[in-house]
C-alpha cells in the first residue's frame, strides 16, 4: 500500500494518493500558494539564448 505524500500514513483508495480529504486539501493549498515549484530559467534568459 502506498503512503500519503503529506503525512506518510497509508493512502486511502477514496482519496488516493492521499489518506484523507484534509491531506488532499493541504497539498492543493501548497500548489495554489506556490510552495511547490519546478526549477526553471527565468524567461528573460530563455529569450536571450534564443536570439
């Protein structure tokens, strides 16, 4: 059985991959407040390289 990525409890099939609605909401909140991010170059640097 997989673990909840937020609290590490066993995942509940109803809320998979989370264990509860609460952990799903915590994860959504992290995405919406940009707590999660992917590394990327600033757009200005990408435009300069294209020229």
